[in-house]
């Protein structure tokens, strides 16, 4: 009887230990200041958890809650660093980022979370008119280093002036250091408005992209499927529109 009890206890402890060992680790989510989709409450370049706000941040929180998946949320700088962390480190993800053909096989994707028109913006008093990027190449164009828009311009043969913070392009545009600002819309307009700049002209919409959560390839497919299902439920019941309405 004593041996049976000991054996039962050993089996129970083994199961508990095994269950603890197999419990999934939280997914480490990384993001950046990219208003109105994700941003630090205090506007700084580092924040955690409840100190991060924005359309995408709120959507991701609710999506993980509904899917029953644990996570941590950190906002860091610069974008290139957190993108590479999500690419190289198992258990990591980054949002929001454009799902492009050249990136398709690099991550597991959940989305779309929101749209992002790729535009060239000019100051309110600008007389610049262009029909395509080829015509725009004669002007000084500012872009955000490491961003998909900057990569797209480079692939088209343009050489934009790159900065580490997209906010810098607002100042450069206003001071005349650049003629056009290659950015996303509504993100660019929101960012400019936060700096007191309104009335920017949309000179050209040259592309558009859908924004996603990009997960490291090591994330289990079952987890990705649960998150995608939760997002689709949120889309169907109006939660995505409700969240967007808080910011736009």
C-alpha cells in the first residue's frame, strides 16, 4: 500500500512537472511609435504594456485575450532593431508591418489589422504635381529608415533621404530640407497633426499595403490560427471599427 501511494505520488509529480515544462511561453510582442496604430502614452521611445496605446495596440490586446494566448508588450526604438529581433528570435513578434511578397516567407502573419496608403505629402503651399514615382524622383524625398515605404522607393530606383524617426520628416518638410515626404496615410497626417502641422497635400498615392502582426517562424501554427480566428471574430462583431473610432 505504501509503495502504491509512493508510486502514485511520483506519477502525479511527474505529470505536474511535465505540464509546467510544456506550458507555452508568452509571446514577446514588439512595436514602435507609429501613430495612430501604436505609440507610447508619453511619446517616448520605450514603453511597456499599459503604457502603450493606439489602434493596433488595442486590437492586438483584445485579439490575444480572446485567443487565450499570453504575451508581453514592449515598445522600442529603432524599427530596424525590433524587426530583426522578431525575425531572428523564437517566441517574438512585431507589429504593425506591411505584408509584402519579399517578406512573405520570413514570418507567420496575423491580419490584416489595418490599411496603410503609401503617399507623397507636400506642404500646404506646395505647387508640386506628379503622376508617378518616376516624375517624383526629381524632387528631394524624405522617408523613414527601415520602413517598407523606404524599401519600396529604393527598389524603384529612388534615393530618398532617410531618418531614424519619421517625426523628423515633418520638420524637414516644413523647413524646406525635403520637397516631399513618403509616408503612410493616415499615419503621416496623424503624426504631423501631433506636431501642430495640418493641411499637408497628398501629391501622389503610389501604393497601398495592409498592416499585420508578424510572428517568428517558430511560433506554432495552432497559436497563429487561434489569433487569426480571434481577429476575424473581432472584425465580424464590429470591435475593429469601434477601436479605430477612438483614434480617427
